[in-house]
């Protein structure tokens, strides 16, 4: 029985293209890039939600359920981002409390 490496035949590079990219120069750069992308995506979702609410208010859009889905999606993504931030701050504070 032959055991293949994790990335060899399973197509993980297709499912997770970021695995093929070169590692960031430091962990701080990778974390900074992650947080900036997260904030950017949440901002895009918030903007889409605002546009759909404005379209409903002006009468362009008559599908209230689609607007409510967009608003809830924006709310959940913002809550997720704030929880990620809270966990990162807690981890940083825990590291700072460690005695060397």
C-alpha cells in the first residue's frame, strides 16, 4: 500500500491555492495581510448592504427578503471580524503577560 504526500494526488493546491504561494517573510506580515483582507471584504459586504437598502428605499428593488439577507450577511461578517480582533488581542495580551 502506497501512502501519498498530502499535496501530491489529492488536489489540495486547487482547493487551497494559497498553499502554493511562497511563505510570507514574517508572521507579522502574514497576519497584517490577513487582517487587511478581512477588513476589506467586510467593508465590501457593508457597502453592498447599504446599496441594497438604498435601492429598496428608492423603489428600484422590490425584494425585501434579498435586502434583509444582505443586511444580515453584513451584520454577521462584522460580528465575525470583531470576534477575530478580540481573540487576536486576547492572544497578544496573554503573550505580553508571559514571563521570560
